[in-house]
């Protein structure tokens, strides 16, 4: 779990990546498209100094430009 520079709380779970805005959740999961995360099993999260969210999964490292 991390809090990004915009105040969103991000959760990495066995079912994908979820973002909480204080009222509701938005889920980001493996949708088998070129823009989706490659695996739903999120084992680690990090936000770098540029604001990119990095998610470690069972299928590699993926990024989301928050």
C-alpha cells in the first residue's frame, strides 16, 4: 500500500491494483490488452520521484503514470 503525490491510496493485492480516492475504489487489473498490468498478483508498490507508480507482480515489473 502506498499514498501517491496526489493523495490517492494504492493497494496491491492478489486480485490486482486498486486506487482509493477517499470515497470509492477504482480497480486496475490484467485485462489482456497492451495497456493493462501484466499480472493481477501485486507483491510490491513504489512511486518514484517522477510520480510513476511501479508494481512488482508475479510476471515482472509494470508501471502506471499517475
